[in-house]
């Protein structure tokens, strides 16, 4: 089977015309070059251009072909860690700033969509973290306590409530975070590109940045097509798709494949029974699955997939099994879309910001939460580029730390996924 049939996400493109790409010339000058045209790169570019900077974006593929156009569109505030952990780990002042940033990351997305009238389907009715064990339920209660203390609009769900809201089988309860919601991610990244273009950002597609050097205080970014752009500042927004451009960056990340499936539009009865109020769900399994409905009424479900490039529909079979375990009434429904993309994990499960040399800035490692996080971070990057004040950044700037024995680590992750999947199976 042709692998390209597996690269088509379920998301529709916006009705408005996309940004017109501006071809790279052989020699260009800009205040800022952004490498990578996903949420991180485009949000940085948009906010920097609105501050008056001349901005050039260089994207190796087409806008939307990276994780930003392929993801599940769940817009979830917060990080893997809850506020009290952040305060303990980063200290009161930095921890508090980080908690305050992380609780607003979903706002960054929904506020932009509303304020700019973007052609992006969205629904802000919350995200459910669904618990299938007593341990997970206790963790949900603790998470609820910590966020409620900070005034978050969130609540615990018992088994009857979660069953009613999701229509899924097998949960003991869960946590509903009403700050969260869902969007059409492909439409959002394309609309972000259009907005950036309107703000004066020049976006080149199909141009891979291959070289980076500093000369007389300016960065020179070279591309495979022979172009050179000189700028005071460069933002590397390549995240899970990072290559050898910045020494050590790719090896500081564990890229994982995240797979997704979308059913045919659900029958009317199932539309009313499954996620009838449009919430997004992630479950509490070690190898979690996450799901939501698409704007056209399909169930879209995702989870980890094999590390090698998938080639056959069977490579998504584990997701189809998960779908039927949760929703047996969907037995026999067609799976009309299968696709995958790359997410970046870090060893400490936190996003990292690096500036290995002055004017060379980057962030990576969203642990699958990059929709809100990277959109919000782009604005902070623009603030930092303008002010030079590291306190505008939510995370401390850290050195790039390649993971020792990186290649082996990836094999280890694959083995760990198999092991965790087995443990999850035993807890069913
Ligand atoms: C299947 C899937 C489901 C997900 N679901 C969710 C979800 O529901 N909620 C959530 O919050 N997050 C989710 N994520 C994670 C989220 O999509 C990412 O964290 C986010 O999109 C990262 O944005 P980014 O701009 O940093 O990177 P990307 O969108 O990946 O953009 C990086 C870009 O850099 C380009 N690039 C790389 N190297 C070069 C180079 N040398 N020169 C030029 N360009 C280059 C790539 O082509 C790519 O377009 C999911 C991810 C996947 C893959």
C-alpha cells in the first residue's frame, strides 16, 4: 500500500486563501529568521512582526506538514507536572511564573482565534483526564485540588458522570478541566501563517535550512536551495523534526511517532451518546490514548505508534482495538483516515529552551502538549527578542544536553512501550 495514503489527516483546510509563499532570494537580510513553520515558528514570527521586526520564515516542507497540522487538536493548559511540583522544582519565584504561564496556554489559542476571527473550528468545553484505576483516580483528585486552589474552572467526575459525558466504557471517574478545548489544528496553523503574512512575515516553503554560522555579529542561515539570509536573531522552531542543523539538539530529544485514526461520521444515535458536548479525552494508561470528535462528527483517536515508518493499515490496529474497547457499539464502523506525526519528548518530561549562542534561540520537547504551549511560547519569544530579559521566558534557558547513547535510548523506548502496553492490558 502506498504510504502517502497514510499522511492525510482528517482536518479540513480553511476556506480563506492560504498565505502566499515568498520565494527565498540568494541573499536576504532580516531582523529575525525563524526556521520551522509550525505553531512555535509562526507564533514567534507573527508577534515579532507586530513589534516591527522584519521576519523571514524558512519551512522545509509545506505549512501544516509538521506536527502542527497533524495533531489531535486538543488544547490543554498546564504541563505534565502540577503547580506544587513546579514550585518545588524551580523555586517559588520561577515556579510560580511557570505555573502562571502554563495555566494560560489554552487562552493563547482560543483568544487568538476569537480576536482575529480565524476560520478555525473550535469548541471550548473542556478536557477530561479519564481514570481507569483507583491510583489514577487519586492522582486526578490531587491534580484537581492543586488547580482548584489556583482558581481553575475544573471538577472531578464520578463513574456515572464520566460515562455520561464520554459514552466510553471502563472508567472509574476522571477530571474535567474546563479551561481546555479542541480546535481544527490544520486550519489553525494555516490561519496563523496567513495572519503572519498579513503582518509582513515572508514565508518560504520547501526550503530546508542546512547551515548556520555567525559572522561579524550576524547569523547567516544557508538553505539547501543556495539561499542565504542574514539576521541578528535566529529562532530554531523545528522541535520533533529537528535535524543536524544545531549540534546536539536532535540528540537531546526522544522523537516518538504519534498515530491517529478517524472513523466515518458517527451515526446519529452515537453522536448523542459519544462526547455529546464536544470534550476531549486522554486516558490514564501508561501508553495513553486520546480522543475527541471532529467538526464533521467522526471519532478521532490517537496514541503511540511504532517507531519505524508505518506502511500498512495494520500498523494502526492497536488504536482500532482501543476504540472498540472503549466504544463496543462502534464495532464495524469504517476507519476512513489513518495518519501519524512526530512528537518530541525530553528526558525530564519538560519543554526546554536553549540559547547556545547569543541570538540563537530554540524550544523543543512539548510532550504532546504543544498546541497551547508553543502558541503561547511564540509570544514570549517575541518579547524576549525585543527586551533581552530572560524573565520574559517561562522556562529557564538551559544548555543543550544530548542524551547519552541516544540511538540505544530509542530502542529502549520502543521496548518500554511494548512493556507498558502489556501492563495496561493486564489492568483492563
Ligand atoms: C499525531 C500527533 C498528535 C498530537 N496531538 C496533540 C494534541 O492533541 N494536543 C497538543 O497540545 N499537542 C499535540 N501534539 C503535539 C503538537 O502537535 C506539537 O507539540 C506542536 O505542533 C509542535 O509545534 P512546533 O511548531 O514546535 O513544531 P512542528 O509543528 O513540528 O514544526 C516544526 C517544523 O520544522 C520544520 N523543519 C524541521 N527541520 C527544518 C529545517 N532544517 N529547515 C526548515 N524547516 C525545518 C518541519 O518541516 C516542521 O514543519 C500532537 C502531535 C502529533 C504528531
